[in-house]
């Protein structure tokens, strides 16, 4: 019989300290982490492996500052849509290379997009041509980001925070055992192989 329980796991103080150190500097060596938090080297290795296996640590990467790249333009786009159009619209927007982040929101707007383009002309083309032709968008507005004052990556974590698995394709909670695949150096969790294949097809277009 299939297990339909939502798998949940709590973080302890050691997990939190490791995550905070790695979010601050992903290049830290295991021995340095062990020394800073006062645990053994095997403990650090095992905890990082466990956090990676759980999908808490998705991958180790480099964060590029777009403000250092001449000509980069970033913008927030606010979109109103009908609930019945939301799922299909999210899939379509996810395949657009200019769209870096998508947030489903409650309030005046259904979605908030964070986009990045190479010029104001490209931003205008994205907003007034590409978005205006998409069915399901009732209205939209945008703001151009002129300066970033604070930008934190990752997530804030505290002791006893509860983890649960979400499908990396459809973002809904996974019941029972997740289907796991390694894609582009990261570990991803899905409801099934079908979700994994759909996710790989989506990112192949980016």
C-alpha cells in the first residue's frame, strides 16, 4: 500500500549552524565548519550529506552580482490573472529566459515576476510585446529596480523548523516517498518520473 503521509523532519541546532555558515560562504571546508561549531569532522560530513539528501541544500553555486554587469536591467512585474489560468500561465512564464523568479501571491496581484534583461529596449519588448500577447493575463504593471539595498539568498532557518518535501516541478507537497533525480549538479524531488521529465523539458528551453 502506498504511503500517503507527508514526511516532515525538524532541524536541530547543529543543522542550523552548518546552514548559516554555508549560506555565508559555500567554500568553507568541512574541517573549518567543524572547528567553528565545536563538533567532529564526521558529524559535519554526515549532516551536510543528510541535508543534501533531504533537498535542504539544493546545490553549491556561485552568485553573480548583476549590478556589476554593464547594461543589465532588472524589473519586478505584477500580474493579475484568473485562478483558472494560473497554472498554465506559470508554466509558460517559467520557460521565458528573462524571468528569473516567479512568486504566486495573495492580494491585488496573482503573480510577481523578477526579470533580468540586457537593456531597457529588451524590457519594453518583454512587457509590451511578449506579455501582452499571452492569454490569461488580465492586467500587469512593472517597476524598474534602480538599486539593490539588501538582497539575501537562501532562507532564514531556526531550531525546530520543520522540513517537508515539495515537488520541484509543480511545487505541491509530496506524499510518501519522493522520486529523486540529479539534474545539472543539483538534487531534485518530484511526485513521479513524469514530473521529473516535465521539469527537465522545461529547463532545457532556458
